[in-house]
C-alpha cells in the first residue's frame, strides 16, 4: 500500500482530497505548510508527495529544493498557475509532474498512479548499458558519466532509458509521451520538450552542443554519440 504526503495550506481541499485518496487505497499524511511538511516527510518517508506551491512559512519551491537535497521521492506540484515559466521552474527543481488547480480528483489520482508506476519499475537483471562514457545500471537506477554520478528524477531516468534503448532511432514526442508518461498524457507532448531540456542539463557536458540527446526538428528525438 503506497503512502502519500499532501502538503497544502488549503485545509478544506486537503481534507477532501485525503479522504478521496484513502478511498483509493492510499495511506495519506497531511501538512499545512512546507515546514510541517518536511517534518512529516522525515518521519513518514512517503512514496510520493503532493506539494502546493503557494504556502506560508516555507513555499513549495523552497520545500522541493530541500526534499531534493536528500531524496528522489517523486513529487507532483499543485498550483493555481500553469504558465510556462512556472512549469519549467518546477521541472528544473526536480518535480516529476505538475497539476494545475482546479483539478478533478480522478485526474490527479491517475497522475499519482502513473508517477508511482514510473518510480516502481525495476529491471529484473543487472542490465548495464554504456555509450560514450555514459553508463546506466538499470537494476539500481544509477547513471554515471565518466564515473561521475548523475542524479535523475524517476521521470528523467525513464526518459533517458526510452531514448537509449533505441539508439540512433528517431522517436516522436507522441511516442515518448506514451512510453514514459502513459496514455493519459497523450495531449501533453509539451512535457517532452521541457524534460529533454532538463535532461540535457544533467547528462550533457555541453547542453548547447549535445553529444547524446539530439533533436531532429519536426520528427522527434534520438540518442546517439
């Protein structure tokens, strides 16, 4: 049974959402601000965090930074703003998904299951792939470049795996969405462009002149030295 930490200062929303998620079979912990959320995070070690952006004491951005300093626990940001800069900021800080308010509980529930599914997938064997100094160990989800550890979120890891499993093949944004995020994200191909940008910042030595992840304009993306 997966556990969820909901950090949101909207008490009415938190109570209703927590009740819904418990009915869906999740264990739910709640906190009304970022500071309390971090305390609960340390104590409960949840499988996933739902994190509001605008909160007193410690906002969602600061809370996410603190979480990412010590953990790759998946985080879904909840916000009333959905403009490009807000989405990019969340992804740059390590968010795994982004849901704009108002949202339906069913929609959020589907997102939660999708993110947990990406996080929980493991390789049954000690499969290791190497390409031009980049090494991926699937069984322990470890990525290194020339021996240096690269810390990726679960979504970034799965995106890299989707690309590296098809070396030199051009994969469309639509196919990447289906493979990495799932069919419920079919209308959100913008996720791919944003995540490719952030993945390059971590994986490439020079993101402006990528060695591994290439954009074939009008067609999609490919992995290849």
